[in-house]
C-alpha cells in the first residue's frame, strides 16, 4: 500500500466502527482525508482492534512522521550544561521520553483535531496509546491527581516513551499551591524517567494552554525545578516550545 491507500483503508475501518458515520462519503481531497482520519482517531474510544489495522496504521503514521522530519537530541546544542531549548513539533523529537500535558482522565483529548499537545501526541502515537492509558486508569480506579506522572511506551512516535502528567488548572489568581503543583509535575516526570533508566526528557510547556497557567511564571518554575533536580542527576532536559512567545520567554531564562 502507498500512503493514500493506507489512509483510505484506515478511514473506512474507523468509519465501520461508528454506526452513525458508516454512510459518510469519503472525501476526494488529500487534506480533507487527513483531517477526517485524525478526527476518527481522536473520537475513537479505547478498545481492541485487529492486527491488520494496527499494521497499516503503524506504517502510515511512521511514514507521515518521516516526511515531517525527525529531530534527534544529537542535533541540538545545549544552552546550559544538560539543558536544551528547542522550538518545534514534539511528536517529531527522538529522545528517550517526551512529556504529555494530560488531563485527569489520562486517555487523551477526544475533541476532533484539537491543537492541544495531548491530542497531537495521541494522534501520532496511534490507537495503542489510548488503549494503554485506559488500562492504566482502569487498574488505578480513579482520576490522575495533579502533579504526579505515569509512563507508557511511545508506540509510533520517534521517542521511546511518553510520560504523562496532569498540571494545575488556573482560573483567576495564581496561588502558591498551584505553583507547587506545577513544580511537582516536573519533579515527578524526572524521577519517573530515572527510575526507568532514561537519560533524556523533553518537556512541553505544562499547564500553559487551556489550563491557564501564566506562561512566564510557568517557565520560571520549569527552569528552576529542572536546575535543582539536575544538581544531583545527569539526566538531560529539552525545553520544547511551539509558540514564538514561549521561545523568547525560555531564552531569557536560560544560558
């Protein structure tokens, strides 16, 4: 199969799982097909799927990532010893682990084509990631507390693992408790990474999107917490940003 054939196969199989969408006509344009496929990935509930689907899905996602271009840690230049600043798509970064800013349900974002990092990571990892997270949450039996972390395989992403953490939600005035919860997210991710023998972790800007944490203060907490942790650790950290504004905030704090 080429990429178009894989995309059409995946769309049809996912539509077949959704009785209300089974009669939906397949778009003819590539952009529309891509958007539909991502939407179907996003709304799919956790559940088993056969090996043929997974084989085609994995081939499709890995080829899409290859076309986007993968960035390795070796290509980056540290701005401080053991610390890097990189602006780009975290789903194309090849390091030991990337950090996902998750919600308390921990099974990803179900809003079709939403721009949050949780949605992006689950989309490009494949349906296996949602299934894996659902199993973890079923075993746990309650929603994920703020400031902790869980680790899963990365499946079709170029990194090895995904570390999921739930940051604080800020509505109104920022509190000291929320600041400590955010710091706890960074510490928990680093501790979990070291427990699993990992040597590099890429952090997104936890809680600064729809969770409403002020970007400048979040960056200060991130950099301070990482520096303090690295005083007794050799783990390398990439601060990953996507927006230009965040890049300049971190650049002012680092180096």
